[in-house]
C-alpha cells in the first residue's frame, strides 16, 4: 500500500464493503430476516432471468483485488523479482510490495469462496464464507504488524491505530464463526470495516497529500497527538454514518418500498 493510491484504493474497497454490511444489517433488523441470507428475486422467464439470481459481492471482491494488484505492479519500477542475484548474494527485494500482493491475493481468494458458495454450490455454505473471511483477517493482522517495523513518527502512530482496528475486526470475524447469526457481531463487523477503510484513506492524505498543503512533521509531538485525535473523530463519524444508514433503510423499507 505504498503511495497515495496504494492507501486510497484499498481504503475505498474496505469502506464500501463495510457500508454494504451496514445495509445488510439494517435490512435484517427492519425486515426481520437472517442477515446472511438475503431474499432472492422470484424466478422469472426471460433472457436476463438467471442474472437476477446471481450474488455479485464475490465477483466485486475479485475485481477489486485484480485492480489493486494491477495498481501495485504499475508502481514498481524495474524487474519485479523475489530474490536478487547480484554478486552472488541472495537478498529479498520488494518486501512491502510482496506483502501487499499477499494481502490482495487473500481478498481475491475470499471472493472466489463467496462466488463458489453463493452461485455454484447447490446449497449456500455461509460457514465456508465466514471461515475464509476470518482467515483473511488473520493474515491481514501479521502483515500490518510487520509493515510497521521501519516506520517512525506520524507513519508509525497512524499504522498502530490502523492495526488496532484490524485486530478488533479479526476478533469479530473469528467470533462470528461460533455465532454466525448474531446481529451485534454483524454491526461491529460493518463498523470496523468502514473504520479500517476510512482510516487507511486518511493515512494516504496525511503521509502523501496533506489537505493543508504542509507536510506533517515527525519531530512535532502536536502532530503525533493529533493523529490520535483524528482517529477518534473517524470513530465518531463512522458511528454517525451507521445510524444514518439505518435511518435511511427504515425510511426506504417502511415507507417507500
């Protein structure tokens, strides 16, 4: 996730995925049906009847992962190899890029599992989808911890807060394996997905394109303190957004539809 685009695009993907989960939870609460089994459109005849029965979330995950991989490879200058062979040495190269690609491939495989479970198997296996999601979060966490090893100042503080959100998201994903229909876990999962995505976008702006036009200074303690303050503002903003999503869903399903 190097550079501004490397933080923006993954952040947008995670944020909108969390927003999708917030809509699912709101619909489940209002319409009183299981959150992970959305009602399908009734069968109808016609050329596009089959397309109305397809779940597209897994396909969107796969497409997003491919876009992120393409963006990562585009920003690599020179030959992209794993180990150098200069002067009879064997040194690992592009370590952060390999971390990013590992993470993106995890998202891609997660999307593949969703597609197979929702559109290929004769009966949907929600436990398989949740297991793949928990595995992806379990891999995301150590990659982020390793990612911070040579960071300092603003970058270190912002990534520590990001890792905190990812850790809580991983806990929720693991707990969901034992309580797949607990709405409280789905609410927390939607919240932490959006929190992780929005904060990742914020990191991109702070490190590479500060809105004020002035670079954040690592030796200024006030800047480091305000990183935590901005994180708290993100937490409050995401909570307000989830309330707004529920209110809009209530208006839509009760008075419009």
